[in-house]
């Protein structure tokens, strides 16, 4: 009986063939081995220590691989298990370099022998449940922002990611860390999820992006009703504690959510014992009092902003000026810190209104009438003495890579589809996705080269991960064969050579 219109049929092989659709994914196993990722997981997570069945390392790495391969839900692990060739490589890789005693101990974790290469969906759900704390859920109060305290297992994931950051630092030491703090909304239909300020159910993780390395240094998973700036100082301190050795100076960038006077004061007064005074440039609220200060700026004090177009600076319809402004929150103290405020105005084109809609047009940004013209108005508070235009361009870089990372988390990886109604399970899923993002970032920057850094996962999967191949075993060695003349063959061989030359992190 014909299966379809065209002259071909699908048939299942009668036995395993060693075929794989993920011939490039084992390179990430190579990188994970160089990082010491499995050892880090076993060191910081003790959920499966001393028991039977899957180890912590096997559970976490399976979820990392699921993210990289393109899966976006727990059930997608079945697709990974169905790839005979890759599963064979994974089984061999797990035993590589282990002493006979350790290998035997791993084998004894399975009473009837290990039949699968990756955990089943039900096993993975049971594992994720260990990150949820029912006692914290009892502390919730209706209508109030609440962040459940992470249990020991979630704190273990933070430490594993810290080790990943330390490895990135070991490959390319940076004395300065520019940290971009930004929250992102993850829309969901989970019944226990709460409504965000945009009136849909969501979660709202607060992420700290390390600009120099292009990785997420720290994240805190939150309910959708928790404002982005809620307890941001505490999160910032936790992020600072994740910075590896060698970092001497820290700079902070944030949107208006970071306009918290306790955070500004902490940075300016040098209250961090390790880093001292922390420079910052943060968008400030454009309040009525700020608008009043902007209105008092002389027209001659507005300076143009230039943009590089075709390698030449060209003036755009945006200007900046210093603002003499002291917010009420700090104006009552003579000994309080003083900050520098900048205003940026952007000329608006005339907005045409439909008949009957006069004066009903609401804009998502603050505006002002200045000398008869209408402008978008933005404010920045800083403790830095840079030239105003240079500072504005530098602060705007926050809106590039850190916000692009949010799209990667939710669209390219599994961060956009949360597995459970339980907060802790979703927090663990989010953290493991973050580690997959960072592992891929290290792969692109330290192994594949600069031209790969801007590539999204779609391109990485097409050119590197989702390659057809056959896995063969000969003389106790595994071979992954690609089609003759495949353009990615040289890329894979060169990537493995570079991984073998990477420097281990201190203490790794």
C-alpha cells in the first residue's frame, strides 16, 4: 500500500545501525570533558549520590544535550534516546578515563543492567522535583511579590555555573567585568503562574550578563508578578560572588529597573570588600521633576550624538545634555552620594491621528515639548566621568547582546517552555538551560572562532550539530563517519584539536 504521493516509503531498520543525526554533538562532550563539567556537577550536586540509577552528572548533562540538540520539553529526551549512534558515543564517553573501580561502581547502580543511554522523561521529572521546596510555597501571600529561597540543590547549580565562568575566564583572562542586569518575561499557561505587568501569566527571571565573555554569570528565577528591580541589590551581590579570580574591576549597566537608590549607593560608596567602588550607568525614571530639570536646560547646552555609518560618523536626530537634578530620595541627606544625570532627547516625527482618536494616542515612552518640538526623553544616572556621548553609546550596548541572549534562551534553547507548575522544577530547568547557553558561548568564542560568535543556534545546529553520520567501533575505538567530502568534517577535527589545547580553570 502506498504511503504517500511520491515514489518512496519509510521503513524501520530491523536492528541498530549506528546511524546518527547528531554527528557534531559529541564535540560538546569533548568540551564538557575539558571543562571538567561532570566533576563539577558531582561535586556540587548530591541528589543522586550513593543511590542507584542515574547520577547527577548524567541527569544534568542529558538536559544540557537536549537544549543543544534543539529539544524544548522533557518528553523530547525520547528523540535523543532514539539516536543509536550518538547514544553509543555518549555511553563510551561517560566511562572514559575512569578507574576500573569507579566503572564497576557505576555499573552496580543498575540492578538489571543499564538499558537506556539517557534518562526517561519520568526519571527526569522525578529528578527536577528535588529542586522544589514545598515549605517555601507555604510562605507565599496573595498579592505580594515573593521569591522562594533556593534549596541546597538549586544552590548547587549556581556553583556549577560558577565553575563554567571560571573556565571561560581561564581561557581569556579579563581584569574588568561589565555586568548587564536585565529581566525577561517567559510567557506560560501554567495554572500556578502569576500575571506580569503586561497582563499575561509568566515567570520573570533576572539575569546578569558578563559582557566581556558573552555568558550569563548569574540568574534568579522569579514569578511574573515580581518587579524586575525587586531586591536587585541582593541579586547583584550574589552575581559579584560568582566572579572568578583575576577580575579586579566591575562596571554595572541596567535599565530603569536598576534605578534603586540602595543599589546606586552600594556601588558608589565602595561597600563591596573585593571590588570597592563600582562604576555604573543606569537608566533613570523620567519623572515630572526630572522633566522639569530637563526643561531648564539651555538650548545651546544640547550636544549632538553621532552614529558610525559606512565607517563615518554621521549626526542623528538625537542629542544629549547634562542635567542638574537631585532626586527627592537622596535630597534630604547632606552626606549622601551625588550622581551625575544625563538626558537624551530624540526628535519625533509628527504623529497623525485618526478622526475621533484625538488625544487618545498613548506612547510607550516619555515625551516632552521643548521649544515647540516634541521629543522622546530618556535619562541616565552614572558615577562615571566619561564624555557624555561616549557614556551613552557604552550604556546602549546593554540593549544589544544581553537582550539578544534572552531571545536565545526562549527561542533557541528550552527556556521558553517550562516543564512544570512547581516553581523549583522550573527554576532548575531554567538554570540548566543557562549552562547550555554558556557552554555554547565558550564553544563559539574559544573553539570555533570569532566569526561564529554572532551565530544563533539555528546556524550552529545546521553547520555543526545536526550532521548525519555513522558510528562504528573497531579495535576498541569509536569512529564517527561523515559523508565523503562533507564541508563540516575539517571543522569538527579542528574543533577537537583546539579543545584539547584549552587551559583548565584554576583548581580544575
